[in-house]
């Protein structure tokens, strides 16, 4: 009786390998997913900053062109 209980509780190498594979795959996928999400968040922040800088640059360019246009029209008129 005791031998059968001990035999039931003993885990062999194949069982450990299967358990590790079953646990390792979902954990690895979850870690990779989290890392990709963090990298994506950082990339989105960087892209938003770049878009903001470009929008400021465009606004300044439009103001300069508007000033040049008003200067040209006042000189010709």
C-alpha cells in the first residue's frame, strides 16, 4: 500500500519535461506580449512627440509664408 502511494507521488523526468513545456509556453508568450506592449507604448509616445514637433514646424512655416504674402500684396498695391 505504501509503495503504491509512493509510486503515485514520484514524478519522473518525462512528467517534469511535459509540465515545464506546458507551463513555459504560456508564460513565455505572456512575457513576450508584455514586452511588445511596453515597446509599442514607448514608440507611440515618441511618434506623438515627433508629430507635435512637425505640426509646430508647419504652423511656423505657414505663418512665415502668410507674412511674406501680405508683404508682397502691400508692396504691389
